[in-house]
């Protein structure tokens, strides 16, 4: 059985992205199927307008994932 390990990153987007979308942060989930050696972004996550909102989203996503590492 393959164990999926996840990391959740909060990424501050550049000002052009913020101007175009209204979002300043990207909260992305990256996953590993080899015990944490290699991580890949698989299209999962959410955008946030503020740092506080991004941290709240990170907490929510952490609860949903089976194993999250820093």
C-alpha cells in the first residue's frame, strides 16, 4: 500500500496576479507517494485574499489530509 504524504504551502503571488484575480496568496497542496522524497503539485488548493485567510485555509486543508509534514 502506498502512503501519501502531503505538504501545504502558502505562496505569496506577485502583484500582477493579485491585480488580475484579486487574490494575493495561493494555498497549495503538494503530495508525495515515495515517503516524502519527491513532491508534486496535483492541482489541489485554494486562493486567499489575505495572509490571515491563507493560514485559516491551510489549517482546514491540514485536517482533511491523511498525513501532513512541514
